C-alpha cells in the first residue's frame, strides 16, 4: 500500500486522483443500490404474493411486527451500533467526526433496511442507501489516506451516487448533495459529483434497464388554467410537511422515553401493525400505490382492506385517502421509533402524492373544474418532499426524473417552492438537520457558522495560567506573577473548583508595596468572571458569550472543575486557519 501511495503521489495529480476515486465510489454505490433494491423487492414479493384483494389480512399486522423484531435482533446482537436516521448520521459525521463513518455501515444498514421494509415497515430505502454510499465514500477516502476535505467530498459523492442509483436520477443525486448535505457548489466538488452520479446510473442501467421508478408515464402538458389549483396544492403541502416533521419527531420522542428497549420494540411494532392493518397501502415504501393512483386505478387503494366493497362510494374513498395522508407519518415514526431502519424520503413522497390525489379528487367532485389527478400526484410529491427536506431543487428534479414528467416542470417548480417557503416559516430546518441544529452540531452553507462548527473547543483551551489559592497572601501572589507571562490568575479551591480570578491590572498599584504583602490576601482582589464556558459548549455558544460579556478571556470548566482559559485572540487565529482550509478550492 505504501508503494502505491508513493507511486500515486509521483505520477497522478491530486485532482486527477479525486476524479478516479469518485468513479470508483460510483461503481460501488451503483452496485449497492441494485443489491438493496432487489433484496427489498424479493422480500416484499415473497411476503405479499398470496394476499387476497377483496378482504383484509392479518399479514398486514403480523409481518411488519416480525420485520421490526428481526431488525432489532440484528442491530442489537450483530451491529451493536445505532444505524437509524441515515442522513442525520451523515450530517453528523461531516460536522463532528471529521467525515469518518464506521466501516460496518457499508452493508449493515442495507441488511437491516431489507428486514424492515421487506416485511412491511412503512419507511424508505433512500436514507439507508445514502448512509451506505456515504460510508463507502468515507471508507475509500480513508483507505487512500485522503484529508478531511477530500473525505467530505467522497461522502457527498457516495450520497449522490446512492440517489442516482436507487432512483435512476443522476441530476437529483447531485442536487441532493448540495442542498441536504450542504456541500459547497464549486467546480472542484461538482466534477467528482457528476462522475459518481453518472457512473452509478450507468451501473444501475446495466443491471436493471432504463425504466423509471413509476411505470405510468406523463404525456399530457401542463394546463395554464390550472395554475391557481397548483398554488393551493403548494400551500397545502407546505402545511402538511410541517405536520409530517413535527408529528414524526413527537412520536419518536414518545417511544424514546420508554427505557426498556424490548418494551419499546413490542409497543412500537404492535402500533405499526395496527395502523397498516387498517390502512394496507401504508405497507412498505408505497411506490406501487402511487403508480396505481397516477394510472387512474384509484380502487386499488382499497385492495386487501375491509373497505373493498365500498370502492364505488366516492365519499368513503375520500375519507380513506385522507386517512392515508395523515396516518403515513404515524406508520413511519412507529417503524423507526421501535427499532426499524429506514428513512423518511419515501414516506414524504407517499404523503405528498396521496395529498395531491386527494385535492384533485375534491376539485373534480366539486364540478368547478376537471384536473388531471396524475399531475397532482406528482406535484404533491414535490411539495411535501421540498417542505420536509428543505430541498426544493432536489424535489423538482427528482420527480421529473423518476416519472419522465418534464412536461410538468412548471407546476413541479411552483409546488416545490411554495411547499418550501410555507414550511420554512414554521420549521426552518429539514427533518434530517433539526436534531443537529438544536445541539449546534450542524454544518451549514453559512461560512462563519460552518467554520465554528468545524472548530473544536478543546483545541483552543490554554492551560498555562498560574493558579493561586483564596487564602494566599499578596506576597505569594507576587511570586506567582513574577513567574507568569499571563495577566490573569485563576483562584481555585482545594478540589479544583474555580472560585474567581485575579487580574494583573487590579493589583498593579499595590504589588510593589512590600508592606502589604503579609496582611493582604488574594480574596481581597478576587472577582467573579463575567461568564464561564463549559467544555461541552458549541463554538457558536462560546462566541455568543464573548460577544455578550465583551471579555477577551473566559475560564473553561469540565465537570465543574477548572481546566484552563479560552482567549478571543486564539479563537480568531484558529478560525482563520480553518477558514483557509475550508474555503480552499484547488
């Protein structure tokens, strides 16, 4: 390996090697996408092929629960690590783990996701394949001893290749990396991303053909007279995306409060089974249901349910469709919260598509105007996905690519933007980034915030401050001052707790008067610091404390004990170094 690295350094330029590495990432992520898709489809078909169409089946209660149990056992006894919320894991790795993702993520999340979704878990494979692709990129970059910047780029390449492969949508893969993973849009990053996305798409095409995700293809053009109804759909999907994000997080937090993991798995799995038993279209990813709606087979929604005999009753259909819109998030949260592994990518598309279908049904039933239901299904998918993920461009290009619906680019653009703007006023962060943003762990497109996120507080703590005791005399203090190059002196208790600080400026007038050395004590000159910093504080929080106090040095505590000081000058110097590295575009 060392010989290869030396040979590569002599004969291949850095940028050329990055391109080669991006193609390699594309090949591997493309193969991973094909494998995951086939594993999930095979398991799903095996479980559901014998179901009757005209009645409910206990399979819809039992199978999702079995899938949750199998996934829980696999994660607990084999993986022994948290592999849920794949996209959030990728964002955290970029922000806080130097873009290093554990190697087991190259395959473990694929197996867990197959068990979850194949048996009916109401989540999607996209977050799984994004984590897998990002892990592949990170692992390959580590193998070739690349730096943080290149590792981050390879994580982005892996994610782009994953989306390009699983959806056969290379443009959406690239845009997803820019919008959701928040990589900078520069030629140095864009070229490798394009190579990875194209390579992954070609690999998928070779094994699975050139078909779209949906078999139904859009041929009709956008009707301008329907413009106001797409505006209504955009607003509706925006509010719906806020509901989706908040309800998903609340249900997962409710399940997370159950301390016993076995009880949590049983309760969440049982609730998931009940929801899917009542609403069978929530079984699995839901793409088959969306395809049927676009093809005009609305009665397929009632297959395998006890409502099948009411398929000709429009109001029963409306109520059932409305139930699907609002219950999908429950099924998704129960799946992930109880131990399943999958993402919210597909659930957001399902929720939006069914919401568009519902609105189109109501418009057509009103007699005001007749609209194309398939168009509203696609536009609704774009609206909710844009609002949930805060990624309007990804939503727009993805829907166009997976459906061949480029003729609907204007309504897709309209609903995506309106869904994004409507939701952003109430939920500024995507469902992936919300948890990280609350902890200050989120890397953003804002360069100042991004650099502060990359900086580590422990790296700027200075420990060469001379310490004194509260009962020391002025004479003792002067001896300490004579050995120090600092102007501040922390006053500590016997147990290491910070009692206060003494400033050189406060003792300057008396430190040369020997008559005061024996009768004056440190406590007479000690003051409380204007603020203290905990070692766990984010850099953004640290900078706010400096701004609020106007101090130049603040003490740092760990578990309540003094460990050193942080100076504003040191932070600025480190900031400049990180900014140069972060912004460098070779």
